[in-house]
């Protein structure tokens, strides 16, 4: 199972990159206006609209922390056996927020559909982002389990 970790990490990284640049949702408003924002596009629109705090929070939890977690997982996965890099416990706690974006987009879609003023549909970016979250969690579990398996084999 350990041999799958690099493949899972590569897939998680690719899905993350696609998830932040591809459109997350398609929104039609009043039959004339439509929009297909990506995660990066949403952050940029919030920033340019003057919502710097919200843009910063979304960017931090949606782009920066997941990218850092992927980097730490790559480091931990490819570290030499005697030099295994650990993922800090404070950073593991942040992974609980990984699905926050997916949930928020789902709520926006639900609100748009129930308001009657707009229709919204998921786009590939949302699915790639969700896949990245699941693959990252899987890789994290495999990496956490690997040292325990090595210790059991030694004893």
C-alpha cells in the first residue's frame, strides 16, 4: 500500500491545481447573465471588490493551507526512512477545514436554486477540488500509518 502513496499524492496535487483554476459553479441570473468563477477568480473578485478580509480567509483556507499540507505530505512521503519528516500536529488540525469550500459552494448552489432568481450547477473545478481533499486525506492516512507499520515489523 505504501507504493501507492506517491501516485495518490501526485493525483491529489494535480486535482488541487485543477480545482483552484477551473470553474467551480455555473450561475445563470435572470436568463441574461451567467458566470463561471474559479476559486482563484472568486478570491480575486472578493479582493478587488474591497472584501479583503473575506478574500484572505478564503485564500488561506482554500489555497494556502491545502498547498502547504500537500507540500508537507510530499516531504513526509519522500523523506529517507531514518529521516522521516513529521507533519506538525497544529497543521493536522487545519485539515478538518478542507471540505469547507466544497460545503460552501454546495450551500451557494442550494440558495441560488431555491431563491428562484438564479440557477446554479456544479462545474469540474468543484469535483477536482473535492477529489483533491479526499486524495490528500488518503495520502495523509497512509503516511501516518507507515511509521507504525515499520515499528511493528522491527519488533
